[in-house]
C-alpha cells in the first residue's frame, strides 16, 4: 500500500484499488488500439467489407466467419475491428462489475454503468452504420468512441494515487478560477475539434475546403486555450507536480498532433489522384486519430485535477472508504 497524508492521519491506498486502477488502464489501452483500428477501417474504406450485422457474411462464427478472412485486407480491418470491439466490451463489463462490488463511491459505481452503456451503444452504432450504409452514423460512431475513451481515462484517474493525493495539491486562490475556466474551455474546444475532424473525414473526404477551414480554425482555438492554460499554470501553479506534468503532456500532444495533422493533409492532397491509399497515408491518419485521443486524455485529466473538490479525500476517509485505510489499521 502507499501512504497518503490527510490532515493529521496517514491513509493507505488499498491493494484492490491499485489493481483496479491498472485494469482500467489496460481497458483504456485496448480502447486506443480499437480507435486506431477503426481509423484504418475508415482510411481503406473497409467499413462495408461485411455488408451485414451482427453476422459477417451470414456467419455467427466470431473467430472465423470466412475461410482465411485475415488474408483479405478489407476483411481483416473490418472483422478485426469487430473482434477488438467485443474484447473492449468484455473488459468494460468486467471493470464495471468490479467497480460496483468494491468502490464505496456511489458516483464511481455509476460511472462504471455508464461505461457499459456507452460501449454497448458503440457496438450498436457500428452495426447500424453497416445495416443502413450510413456515413452519418459512422461519424457519430467516431465521436461517441472518443467520449467512451474519455470516460475510461477519468475512471483511471479517479483510482490513481495522484488523484487520491490531490486534496493537498491546489489551494483555493484568486488564480484558481481562471485556471479552471481555461482547462474547461480547452476540453470543450478539443471535443468540438474531434467532431470537426470526423466531419472532415467522413463528409469532406479529408480535403473539402469548408471542412478543412473549420478544422484548422478549431486547431487554432485549441492551441490558444492550451497556451492560456499553460501561461496561468506556469505563473501561479508550476510548483504543483501533477499540474506541471499535465500541462507539459497536453502541450506536447498538441504539438505532435499539429505535425501529424498537417502531414496527413499534405500526403492526402499529394495522393489525391491515386485510387488506393498508401501505407503512409493510412498510418498518418490513424496516428492523428490516436494522438487526438491522447491529447483529450491529457487535457481532461488536467481539468479534472484542477476542478477536484479539495476535501473529497478526507470525506472518503471519514466515510470509511475501502480504497483508503488508516496506516495504523494496516500495520
């Protein structure tokens, strides 16, 4: 166990909480792989490789719907995405049950339930996209995926030692409301940018001038909000390790995301006359999607830390949280 000071008493993070935290991270990592795989499906136009759902070419065989399906790139992309989505769903269900049985925080247990609802909704959206041959549903599917990932990131943060220590991280000063507003604006702008990116990709073919302009405008807003957040944190909160790391992670992800987005657009324009997408183009598009999710994770974690009620750890301890135990009781 890890000792955490709360007032005059030292509390310990339980072993169960630490293992559940690791399992939540595992679920989030698998979700990132699912996002990347979905990006490949879209990039090579494999979303309709199997024109039916929940079957695959009429087969309910989850592992082998078609002989040597893995040898066909379109089949591999689409059915692999379905398999990975099922694995993500099973992990999420396990996490929700585990959380419901062990976490004393009612709101945390409900978050597990919401995660299950979102992952089920994702599967249904993906299936209906195939049934109705709808690019609009494909776009919604992409946007909800980012919400689901953000929820998993939040659950991982809420079971982390850093979160449980955060009651002593930020004092309530006159500068704190400004930092809170800046982080919240950053997260909101990021999600709008994700929606604009989905519009550009699914409706604008990646090069439509209107959608490109909107996406570039959104990128400028995100960079501006990240800059304001960084400036406030640098001047007033740089001594807080969690805040400093959160700002650096967000700023680094923004820089990498800008480079990837610009590179993906250049390659797409250069290869616009080529019928088949190159490996470079697929890789850049998928990397841009994944780094966007990581950027959202960093910004959301920073926002939650900044907005965290200062005394919630002490309340958890006084309420007898099984996640926190007095050091004397554990010895």
